[in-house]
C-alpha cells in the first residue's frame, strides 16, 4: 500500500499536467525514492492513483533506465561506461568493483550493502571516469580513490 | 578576452548564482524590457535577426522554429530540453547548476514570444544538483514576481515546473520528450504534425535546448548586432565548447563560434597528454562523424563543420588518442545506441544490436573480412531517411566515418585475430 504521504506527493505532481497520467514517471520516482525500487504492488497502486491500468504503468516503468523493478541493496552504484569514461579507464573501475564486491553488473552483494549498475554517460566527461553512489556524483576516479569512497557507504 | 555572456557570472567553483547576484549583474533586465514595451512579434523579430541556432545538436534557427506556433489554442507550452544524455556532452549541466536564473529568464522570454501559458524544464534523471538549483531559482523567481500571474504587473502570466526524466537517451528527441512528459514511453512521434502546432497534449509547443534559451537574455538586452559580433563567423554568438579524452586539461569553455579545433584542443585543453598523439575528433557528442588531425584548422560553426563531413552537434568533443583502439571506441558508442534504441522501428531495433555484435566479434579477434561489408551495409540501411527518427542515423555517424578513417585498424583486428591495443 502507498502511504498517505506518497499519494499526496503523487497528487501534487499530477496537478501540473493536463492529464493525471502525465505524472506516471514522477510517481515511479517518488515511490522508488522511498523504497529503493518499485514492486508489483506499487505498480498497481500507482495505476489506481493515476487512473491507468497496471500494465500501462509497468510498460512505462520498464522503458526507463532509472526505474528499478527488482530489489536493490542499501546503496546503488551507477558506473558510467560511456565513451569518455571508457577512454579514461572505466573498464578498470568496473573490474575493481566486481572483484572487490564479488558481484557482476546488475547484481547485489549478499549482505545487501551494494547494487552495481551500469549507467549511460553521466555528463561529467571532463572529470572522467565518474560514477554515482545513491545521489552523489564522484569524479576523476581511480581504484585507490574509489576504495576510500566505498567506505563512506555502509 | 572575448565576451562570455553565458558563463561570465559563473563562479570558478560552480556554486550557483543567487537571484540578487543575478539581478546585480543585470539579470532580468531583458524580461523587464520585453514585457515593458515589446510585443511578442517584436521579440520574435529580434531573435530571428540574431540568427540564433539551436544549441542542442541540430542547429535549427530558433526564431524560425518559433514562427510556426499559431495564436491558438491555449494552453501553449514551452519545454526546456535539459535531457543531456548525448555521450561526451556536459555543457548544459554547467548552466543549470551554475547560473539557473539565466535559464529562468530565457524561459520567460521564449514563453512570452510564443504565448506559452506553462513551461516545463525536462531534466535528465541523474542531474539531481541541477534539479535542486532549478527548483530553488524558480521559487525565488515566483517570489519576486518574475513568474506566476501578471509578471511584473504585465498582462502576461506563466507557470514553470521541473520534470525529472526516467532516463532514456531517446527522450532528447523532441517528440519522444513530449511523450515522456505526458507520462508515456518515450517513443518518437510521427511528424507532421510538428510540435509547434500539435505538441504536448496536442497543444502548440516549443522544445528548446538549455543553452539555446540561455542566449536569449543577452540577445534581447543588447540586440542582434551585438550577438552576431560575438562570433568569428556568419553564425552568431558564442558556444559552450568542451573537450574530453586524454588531453592535459579537459574542460568546458565559452568561445566565439568559429574558433578552430586546434585552438580548442592545443590552446584551451593544453594538447594531448605526454606520449600521446591525436588520432580522432568526435566534434559534438557521440552522434557526430569522426574528424582527424587534418581537420584541426577547421572553424567550429554549423556550416564549416558540416562541409568537412561532420556536425558541430553539441559542441562537446571527444578525442581519440593513438593508444585508444578505434574499434573498441566505436564498439562502445554503438553499444550505447543499441541499448538506447526505443525499439519502435525495425531497422534501429534490429540493426543496432547487429552492428554491436559484429563490432564485438572484430574487437575480440573473432571477425572475418565479410564483417566489414556487413557494417558498410548497415551504415546505409540505418542511415538518414531509413528509420523513424534520427537515433540510428546518429549512431551510424561515428561508425561510417570510423570505417572510412580507421579502416586499416579494423582490417588489422581481423587479420591478426586480436585487438592490437590489448
């Protein structure tokens, strides 16, 4: 069930659009922000709030890269693998993360601490390679710096 | 030092300019001038005279784009394209985070000109700092009467909202962006009708890039001749020009249009890192054709870059050095486009993964010479006019030009059955 607060927030987003379904992506982001990912029940709840079918909401949810339809860990690492970061050594960072965390791309550590996801260009190309952990952008990385940064996310 | 109207206020550390700082630097004077005595037609004429062209990649003349918006029906919409997802592009972020009121003022001017009642800033989902700064600036602008009902006591009213994308490259295409803003999957729409007449919820709509709109306050305050004079060529204005790759000083600079690649790469960016030489230049984001060292003295404006077979695009260039594998780099680019294809039309949905797999095989040393013919064929079959929108043709730009300039590198991978760079 969506909480009253979440429904209120979705209603607030929907108020600016000519049609309530305009807030579909906003609603998915609102739910994900609180719960980390979007489960099937939330899809149905959002559909009910916006007057859509659950299938319509799911077709939108699965279209967008940033909407997660599977459970994630406490912290989500989004590593940029696009061209400028690739030139500057993102493959080395991916290998480092996979080795250190013992997981592949798209997977979550057994202790539920990190989920590792590949991300498209983060728009930080002059400070490549870059990645995001949760809402924070980290730039000019190498494995040594990354080791210290990871320690901040427990 | 030439004038830098877009970035002159931005602090070295990039911390945002507040409303009072923006006003103290002459901010919102263009809105006062326009709403205080210019008709929307007057503003349109000034923008047309300035020759301002879209800074998002396509370079379409902004005033001409606006001129197709009809009087009615209402509500009409202005949508800011801040979906900066073109790989290698990091220019709009600097404006959004560093001087958000410049964009708000540009939005008001554009909206007034086309008679928009509501405007949306569509931001890519990862730009959370941009979201914070834009929302803060919008709140400040409402409080001072620059937004909302009867702006500065005039008859004109405008509401402005921020929308965060769910994340998909295709949303930078303006009709896909409109679908995304309506809460749908971001598939492009059939054109015509064009958004100017039938856009957001079927209403007249204009979609403009962040940097394009940020040029408007200067143009209105100082006039079209001033704007044209900023440039070294016939295309008016300055341009945010960026460099990424293995240079000594990667970064972003506001420079006169018409600056040469050489000045940017070896002047501002400090040249290649020690021990490396330049092999390829992708001038304006992932969907533009490679240029090479022979093009270093080409002037960066819309026509001149087009004449040598590429595009100015977003103006943020990606450099390939002699120790970076061209096949690996092109494979990286095509992997991006294959992932981001919306799947709507067959050539793009099927063709891009085919290109990706073929490139992967060559890069891994599993390619055969016939693969090059397959890639040549795909460059034609996914090229301009063959697909529903410009995504696949954009993807073919680095592939087609890469096959032209770096063909011997492809052949070497196949002959030696390995990547010579590994």
